C-alpha cells in the first residue's frame, strides 16, 4: 500500500491546519448565507451599490461590475486571513 506524503502529514498533526482552514471557510459561508437571507434588511450595508460599482444598461442588456464592493470584500477577507495567520 502506497501512502502519499500529504496523507502522512495529515496523520502527523498537519491536519490541524487543514481543520482550521475548514472552520474559517465554514464561517465565511455562514456569514455570506446570512447576508443573502437578511440582505434586504441590511440596506445600510449597501454592498453592491457603493460608489465605484458600475452598471450599464441598454434595452434588455444589463452589465454590472461591482468594482468597489470587490475591493472592499478583498480587503476585509485579507484582514481576516492575516489575523488567523498570527
């Protein structure tokens, strides 16, 4: 039976790091789910309607590019991941 080094690292305690990442991603998914469910009630949050979010429309074609929202979420996630690394 051939066992890969990755599996041996997980068995050797490297799985703790994997477990932490799974917890972080689970929390992120829960927060995103809550934002989807209660998004209408959180109108003060204005995600997707920030200055710098671009929307163009002509006829039945709509193009939406949430630039500022993407930058803001990227900064928040970077901060969260940076805090978990420490």
